């Protein structure tokens, strides 16, 4: 009985060993095949990436050539200056020189220009829906307070879709439809004087801090920094700028850089925004234009900032 069972047991063991060997061989072959298939797949993907990159490089080169051609055509075109009568209508007559210190005189002159501009905008607020329309300065102050109370996200915008949507609709949520429509109407109708208006507002509300002491509502540097960071460092802010006319976009990039520089200088750059790429972007935007009255001044100031931060981060 024992003699008849032994061969059978040995045969079973051999079958088990052979089966195991076959499984191992099949596993090795399968793994090798998988690796080879992955290599082929990666090679195919790389070929597709290389082709797309080549097409992108060609498109980029063509776009640069087109931009250069347009810049060459525009190079000989000088900006059309705003007429003296038009400037006086919008910003009032030139202030009469007074026997006061230069700083006070400059501040007083700026305030007169800003006041005249608000008075000029009064008809835009005179609608049939309101028996006693608010003065443009009151509307402006209300908007500044609302924007200061609800700043956009500069960090964490893409942490979830809700945050991104809120940032994309920031101005519409904070200022509401009627105010947005009013701003759009003014930007369209007064496009020829927006550059000097922005210069006056920056000088008065930011450089001179509203000529303190003053009853005007002024942005604090931390609030200004939030919005400069929004326009330069977020998807929503950049998207907002790209929907604006190119002249406004270029000027907003320029003023955002000035605010970032001021924040960096005064130790208020709490998000650690690197100003250098934004200086380059603003410079490119300003240089590509031929319709800016103070283009040379903008370029000089941005070039000085570029040199300043090149030395600082060297």
C-alpha cells in the first residue's frame, strides 16, 4: 500500500512545483510586458508633448513677430494730447499760485482737481430713478468703504471652487450692479481723460493721503496692498484686468506696482509677493503703447524700480 502511494505523492509535488514555476514565469513575463507597455505609452505621450510644444513655440514666435510689427507701426505715432479746454472742463482751471509752502500748494491744487472732476461727473448720477441723486464724491466714498470692508482673496483663491467664484465676482458682489454699470459708463464716455484722472487720484488719495487732515475717505496701505496683490497675483484679478481696455489695464498694472513697492518699503508685504516679475510685466505693457501722455515718466519710474530690486535681491 505504501509503495503504491509514494509515486503518486511525488508526482503531485512535481505538478505543484511546475505550477508554481509557471505562475512565477507568467508573473515575470506579465510584469516585463507591463513595463514595456508603459514605456511605449510614455514614449507616445512624450511624442505628443513634443509635438504640442513645437506647435506652441511656432505660435509664440509668430505672435512675437506680429507684436513687434505692430509696435514698429505704432512707434511713430505720438499720443493725442487732451486739449486745454477739455482739461479745464474736467479738472477745472489751473490753480492761482498762492504764497504758501510748496507741499501745501501742491496738495491744494490736487484737491481742486479732484473736486472739479467729481463735479464734472455729477450728470452721470442724475437719473430719473432718484429724486435727489447722490453726489459722485459720496458714491465714490461709499464704494471705497465697501471695498475696504470686504477685500478679495490674495492667498487661497484656488483652495476650492467657491473661493474662486467669489473672487471672480468680487466687484459685482461688493459694489452691486448699479454701481458697476455707472463705472462702466464713465470709463467708456471719459476714456480720453482717464489717464490724467488716475494720476490725480493716485497723487491725492495715495501719495498725499487725502491731504490729511481731511474729511475724505482714504484707503490704508494694507487695503491698497490687498487690491494690488489681487490684480497682480490672482486668477480673478488678472481676469478682471484682461476684460478692461488695454490702456486702463496698463495703467492699473503700473499703479499696482507702485503700491507693491510702497508696501515692500514700509514692511507691509505680508504675503511675500515678489515684485520683480510684475515690474517687468508693467514695463512691457507701458512700452507697447503709443497713446499714453506720460509714457516716458512711467518707463523711467519702472526702470528705477527694476534696478532697485535687482540690487536688493542680488
